[in-house]
C-alpha cells in the first residue's frame, strides 16, 4: 500500500543506493596523481561527493582550475572508473529488495544523480535495476545539485506535483536541491555527510540506512 502523501520517490545514487564512496575517492586520487596534483585527503573528496565533476574539481584544486584541467581530469577519472582494475561498488544491503517492494506497492521511482549518463547506465545494467525506475536524470543532462533542475525535470516528465514527491539522499546537496524544488526530503547517514550536517537542511527525517525507508513509509 502506498503512503497516502507520496507517489514519487526520487533517489540519489552514490552513497544512497550504492556504497561507492571508496571507489570515487580512489578514482579522484588516482586522477590527481596522473596530473601531478597533490592528492586530496579522503575527507575533502567526501565533502564534494554529490556535486558535478567540474564543481568538484574547482573545489578541490582552486589554484589550478581551468577548462583544460577539468577536461584532462575528467578523462583520467573516467579511465580509472571504467577501465582500471578495481573492486566494483555494490548496492547497500537490502536496497535491491526495498526497491522491488516499493515498485510492487505502486510508487513511481526515479534517480537524480551527479553521475554521468554513461556511469549511471553502467551501474543500472550491472545491478539489473534499469527497468525499475520510471525516469532518471544525470549531471550531463541538468545543472549540478543543489540547483533544482534535475528534480524539476523528473516532476515534469512524470507529471507529478512537488507535494507528492520525496527526495532521498546522503548529502546536503541532495537535501538543498529538494528544498529548492519545494520537495520533501529524507537524509540517509550511510553515505558522505554526517547526520548533523543533514539535519541543518531540515529534512523531514534522517535514517541510518536507506532500506529503512520502506518501514518509514508505513509499508
């Protein structure tokens, strides 16, 4: 049975559905090394997970940021993400089953992510979740979070009003995007940002793990 208020559930991907922060950090640090840049500490990279790649590069390397650096950095990052031998990130425990259950209950499901389209399509295929989402939006199709464009595009595509949608994410950027779109949001503390940091964006709840959303919705 669906929650009386929400018809649409919009999920961030990295840190919300998939435990991918270690992979992202490794790719950032390897790309920096290739370009003879000082490798950012893990915590600095965790801080920018959730925004677009160009915004992240500018934040991590403000003294060196340029269109040329961004292009070279993105090329090296993609090399490590798509081609380097490494352990692939996995969905958080229980997330796959939760999504299937939510779909059976009739919710519209969507993804709003700072991954590129190629990266999202790759993980959707690998996790066999491509068919479960009604629509998805990526960083190369919209402005970076916390701009509300991704979320507004999803609402428009599915024809669902903002007051019937719920955003679920692990970073303040996800929650700020929801606020900017006048959409309710839930923070999950299994990802990049701390619970204190998430509460500052005034979500309606914070959950310790994403699979707890199913029970929170009253199913």
